[in-house]
C-alpha cells in the first residue's frame, strides 16, 4: 500500500478555488485504478486529497526553485490544516501553472510537483511522476543484434535511445522485477534529483 497525499496549491495571489477539489479526487481515483491494473493488483495507491493550501510566494515570483522547495513554503499552512506529511509515502503538489517553468512535472525523492493544475494533464502527469518516484524509467527503444524494438525499461541493459514517455504497463512490470534486490527487497530509487516530465 502506498499512502499518497495530494495537495492543491494556491500562489499567494491566486484566486480561491482555481479548480474543483472534487475533480482532483476523481482524477486520483483514475490514477489509483491505473496502478492497480498495471501492477496486476500488487500496488494499492491510497490517495488522500487535501483542500487548497496557500503558498507565501506570488505567481510572479514563483520559479523552478520555488517548485523544488514548495514543501518548506507550505510547511506552516499544511501543519495548521492538520496534515502531517511524514505520515505519507508520497506527496504530490499540484500548482497553478508557472509558465516560465517548462516541464509540467518534477519528481524529487518522495515528492512530486505537477505544474499543470486545473488541466487535463494532471491525471497523466501524476501517473508519470509516480512512476519516476517508484524507480521506473521511460519506455525505451533498444537495438539488439541488428533489430530495433521497444522494450521495457531495465536496469540490466543500457538504453541506446530514449523515446518520449509514456511508461507502459510492460515497463511497470519489468521495472518492478528489476527493482528488486536478489533477496526480494525493493531497491532504493534515486533521490534528490529532480526529473522533469519527458
Ligand atoms: Zn518522465
């Protein structure tokens, strides 16, 4: 079971309720269903969708650095609203889009930022960034013995060329297998490195 906290963020100058929280709830039901199916029932995502939390940074001042440090900006208000981020395995911050920051998603350690709040991309972005946080890589093309083919990501074979995402179901299953140590325990996935979408 993976406990996921989903936080809708407002910038200091954002209007209230820039997207319906009920829409976020519905999208993360889809995300959880996707992972349940793609993992053949082995990964149960349990999303908790928080109400809006307002950052101290204005939209004009927000930049990539703001997104990387969003948890410290929101620390006080989050605590005040009763959410203990240490009780969750993963945290996704959905922010009103900062146009000066190109990528729509980042993953760093157990935290993710979706820089596309209110758009249809939230569902895909959440599946994608959660994949990164679980240690998966993008679906890749590989050349083996003169033949080209699409393969799942693998820790064993270095990729020759990266395609644009999406991570496939097969990629998930393969990566789950290759992310196991020989004793069956999970390998630690990389931390502290932000990975932009695509
Ligand atoms: Zn990606």
